C-alpha cells in the first residue's frame, strides 16, 4: 500500500499570521513529504507493507516507526487546522474536557505547559482513553498515543521546524497562537 502525502484542506497561506505560508510550504511540502517518501522506500518487502498507518506505528520500531509515526502525526496535525478555526469545543468533547481539566481555559493552560516543557523534539497530544476520558500525553520525537492504546485527538508539533521561521525560539508564543486555527469540528469528530 502506497502511503500518500495528505492534502491540505486550505491554501498554504490561509493560516497566516499564526503559521506563515513559508512554514506550511516547508513543513508539509518538504518535511512531511520526506517522511512519506522514506516510508514508501522502507515498507516494500516487510511485514508492515499492508497494514494501516496506525498499525504500522503500533507494531514497528527503528526507522519504520520514526517515519510512520511522523506521517501519522502530521496527517492529524495538518487536518486539524482551519482559517475559520478557534473558539471553544462543543458537545461531548467539551463535556469530557471539563470533566478532565475543570474548564477549557485550564485545559489550554495544561496543554501549553506540556508542549512548552517537552525537552527537544516531540509532540503534545490530547488523547482519548478506552472509557472516553481524556488525557494529555507528551511524546518524544515521532511518538503517537496509539502506541499506548489511546486515540489521538489534537496534536501540537514542537519540533523546531514547526515554528522556528515564524517565532524563532519563542515556542510558547507559537503554541498560544495555535488555538486561533484549531478546527474543533475536526477534533470533535475524532472523539465520536
Ligand atoms: Mn513537524
């Protein structure tokens, strides 16, 4: 099964000023594209060849895990944004956020703190446990919550390639701005 580069559901300049066109072009067109190409070169002839991307991430290690993890991570990442995003989650997801974190504002605070404090490259995830409860998970490098039997709902990429052109070393500032472009309809659909 050939792994495809995920199509952006918006123009490359649509997320400005939160994420610049240049960053989207490099992040999607170069970084993610490289992970996709690497994976397509690594998979043929292995036992992972016909598995879903999630199952490859659950079962592999080494180079296949790193590249498959980053493809899965970025597929979730790029499709969770919209130029019309922002605001608050609603419905069952909002209820679960309040149950786990008290308020949406407190969830944002805890999520930003997890992402800011992650040392080096990695991801902060809002993830769903088997019973529907929510948890914030920090993953190093290309990790994804599916390896912990969790469902990834929302991911903030803290690799420097995600923000360095626009925010230089100000990771926390970048993370705070991301809330403006989160498409909560997409995140809610992942929860249901
Ligand atoms: Mn990235």
